[in-house]
């Protein structure tokens, strides 16, 4: 049987409704995939396991109004449900027989939905005019996560990596723009295909000579940069080198060098 769930994102201040039609014989895990398939603008690119779905209701009524959601601020934070929400305990709701933390306040119930349970377990009452599911999400921390560092912090991290203090093979894409970060990730994927190119091998050998140099001048640790006009392949070459460094389990930090000359662009 198909049901309509009216969902709402936890970070949406306007409480914009997200309708999802889904077969109740499917699992909550399938519902998470359906949420991601909606391509909601407010929702970043995530894996389904980074979503936490919370069934919202009150006694004998399977849903809440926008006013009720706005009034109940405490349960709108994911931290309110503990370290492991889907396996948390519940001693208050009608759904307490299944794992999943539950928060209750002023007669309202916020029950975390367990990914392994069928949707039918949570769909007994779905009034059309009310919200049924609250969506929380956690930003992913992966090799391709974006970071924003001050120049001083960037230099400190670079020096730390060169000393071997940091975990090797970590890549930091320095961009606050989601579209730019996605583009950089695509460059890295293509870079993997080019990392064994003879030209890349020669550059790696030269960089190793620089990195292992015994004598440094007073300006600090030397480094190389690529310079050229737009469209000549600087970024893709840089990411082929990055991919090779990762294969060698060496620390990698990617920084765009914004102070390029007028006629040329530079990349660390």
C-alpha cells in the first residue's frame, strides 16, 4: 500500500513540506533513499546512513502542525536524541517496543525511526494536513570534505604534515563553495587515471628531491607551483599529482593560490 508522508527538514526555518509517496512495506532505510532522491536544495550530498528520521505525533494524532513544531524547539536538535538515536531506548511512546530514542514534551512525541523497521510500523495514522516526519542530517567527514582555514592554520598544518605528525593520505579541498568542491572531486577522479603517466612520475621524482633536500634557505621549506594561462591543464595536472601522493600514503593539502599575476594563474 502506498502512503503519503509529509516530511520537513530540521534546518528549514520555513518548515517547507516535502511530500513523499512510498510503499509502507518498504523499510525506513528505503524511505531515506527516497528522501535523497528528491534532490532537495537544502540537503547536501549525503549517504542515506547520514540521515536520521523522526516520527512526530501527539497522543492519538499521527502528526503535528507547523505551530506545534515551532513551539517545540528542544526535540528539533539531533543532540536531543543521544549518541546512537536509532538504537536508543524509549519508555514513553506507543512505539517503545522498537529501538529508537523518543523525546516527549507537552504531549508531543518525537520518535526516532529505526532503519531496519518497515514504514508500516510508523504509518498507522497519517492526517493529510499535518507533518509526519522530521529529517535530520549529519555532514559527512570524508577525504573530500571542504575545510576553511586561516593562512596561519594552513601553514601550521602543512608543516605538521611534512613532519609526519598528521595521518598520511588525507586530502583537504579548500573551498567554501559546494559546487566548487564537487568540481574538485571530479578532478580528483580523473587524476587517478593519470597518476601513472610518465610526466607525472618525473614531476613526483623532482618533488621528492625538493622535499628531501637537506638544506633550506631562510624563507622556509621550498615548494613547487604550476603556472600557465587558463585551460592548459594546471588543475588536472595538480590532481594527478595529488592522486599519486595519496597512493604513496603521503600527506596532501590542496590550496588554491588566489594571488596570481594578471596574465597567468598559479596553483600550489
